[in-house]
C-alpha cells in the first residue's frame, strides 16, 4: 500500500514537472529534475521528504520550488546567518 502510494506520487511529481515545462524535455527540465532528485536523496533533508509524503507540499508546488526552498533547514539557517 505504501509502495503504491509512493509510486503514484512519483508519477504525479514527474507529470507536474513535465507540464510545468510545457511538455518539453529540455535542459531546464533536466536541471530541475536533477535538483529535485539531489534534494530528495540528501540524507539530512528528511523534512522535505516528510512534507511531500504527508501532502504538505503538493507535487505542482514541489516542481516550482527554488533550490533554496528545497534545501534542508540547516542549510537555509546557515545562509540566513551569512
């Protein structure tokens, strides 16, 4: 059940990303996909993964977030202090 939910969520995220890029797989699409994957795989970015899984960040919002918005809280805090 959880596996199916995650599969459906990943399909929805990819569809939103594709739609947000005018249904074109361009360098912009590939860069954004790389950014999303990198941030989701980041071990310290549990807050982002949790918000996505709980639906606090809908897929369409996720694919339009900036790198700064996707970053872990610790990174955001460090940037604010600089």
